[in-house]
C-alpha cells in the first residue's frame, strides 16, 4: 500500500479554523459552542460507574487466558446479555475482540484476499471504508433510499429510509462480505423482516458472509423493531450463509475506554467448525483483549440494562424535541441508534460552516456520509437536553 496523503481537505481545514475561532470567541464571553456531533456518553454526563465493577473483579486482573476466543467467563457474560434480550446465542458462538474495529479487521483477514470487495451501505459511516482500505479491500456500495409510507402502514413518520435490495444486484463477482449496519448510522433505519429475508437470500446465492454491525442495537424507538438475530427464530429454515453480529461495551455500557467488543457467530452446520477455526486462527495471532477488559465484562454486562435506560431516556427526550422542530419531511423517521439526519436544502459544506460561524453550532455535513443528495446534516441525540434544545433553536433560527 502506498503512503496515504493525510492532508486535510480544504473543507475540513476550514472547519477546524472556524471551530478554533468560535472556541476563542466563546472563551472571551461570546456565544458558547454547542457540539451536536458528540458521540461519547463520557462527554455528556452519562458515564458508567466503573468503580463497583473494578472492585468486584480486580483480583482477576493478573490472570491471563490464552484462549483465542477469549476467556470463557467473559464469553458466558456476553451470551447471557443476548439471552436476557430474547436471543439464543451460546458462549461457544462468541469471540472477544478489543473493539468492533478489530473485529472487522479479523473478519476481513479471515474471509477476504487483497483486492476483494465488501458491500457497504450508502449513506454510511466512513470508518468502514477506512477499515477496508487498510486491508487492501475495495468497498462497493448498496443503497438506503428515502421512502414515503403508504396507506395503512404503521409508522410514526411519513418519511423513512429503506434498504434498496435491488441495488445489491450489481455487486461484483469478487465480493466476499456484505456489511449491514442495524440500526443504521446515521439514518436510524432498522432492518425489517422482509428486508432481512431478502438480504440473507442474496448472501446465500452469492456465497457471501453477512456481517451485522449492531452496536446501537439496544437503542430503539419503535416497539415493533426486532433485533436481526431474533429473525433466526422465525421460520423453519435456517440461513445457509454465515452471519456474524458485532457489538461491544462502547455502546452497550457507554464505556469505549474499556476496549472490549465481540463477534457472535452463526454458521450452517457444515461450515461451523472451519469458520470458527479460521476466526480463532487470526485472533490467536494478536490476543489483544486485556485481562482487565475480560474480567470487567461480567459485572458491566450485568448492569447494562439499567445503564441503557439512562441513555434511552436521554435519546427519547432529544428525539421528541427534534420532532417538535422538524416534521418527517425534513427529518425522516429514526427507528434506532444515537443519530438523526435533517435535510435543510442548502449546500452541505456552506451550511455546516455557516451554522458554526454564525450560530456556533457544530454538525456533521451529509457528504461526509456519502448522501446522494445535497442539503443533509447529521446530528447526535446524545447531547445534554438543554444544550440540544438550544442547538435546535439556533439551527431553526
């Protein structure tokens, strides 16, 4: 791989200059900066209290388990996390990683060769492209499209994003993995049963591995939304393609600093042994998950449901405030996750810079997520409610 040019684009260089000017002005008594891009609970007054968990297991910090899948006790804690939420996933299906990013790296090494393609959603989170590029892989897009609810459909919003399964048909022959993000970042789309069935059928026909990034899976706004692993229990036939779900403590417990993620692996019976052997072979080359992180898995996940309620309350409050300001015509339905998208109709770059310079509000431009149309901005629903409401007021003004 040739050396990558890391020079900021003119837009992002200008954004950093504008941010610096706004921060200086705020420090001098001017209008405070409101960050509507914040993505960590640690920055918005929602930390997980780690002290009781550390006290409970610190005697295990000096233990070391060389199992490439991770310590059995930690994997059992992850399996219990799924079981408490209606899942049927065992500890033998779990492989621990230091993060979901590392999980992607392991999967890319296990199932792809340099020059192969992975199918990624557009719009979508740009980190996926970066992770693929670091493994010398190509990203090939499939699309989420903006749709309008028909008569009789029970949706809170008139407009919503939907998976354009027809766009999968143009996938190249060298595609090896289909990445499904559910709930989707940044649109908040959650895959329906019909979308799931079509996606699985496509992966079966093309011999693809289906990888489901569900780091926001616990944060839903619709009682009818189901986690995709729950779909496995519906119907008599099991999928004939491997499926890997990714998650971790970063979102489940709001603790990205602990650095613990995992894969939950489903494989047809005739593939199960070889797939687990391959994944563990790659993981064994690194053994990157610390003893501390593995020890903390049990007490943290035991309290995860209570912690998620705190996050959910914040998200629901901010989403309600957003709905008051923007109808679905401008802000499509959000089924889950920590983000929402708003279409204001101006040039993304000009709009983002103007909001920052004139209103002291920082948002993400839609082009950063490869929206096909101009005029979109992406905002986080995590911000403290008072700041979030003030940010919306400034945007609307």
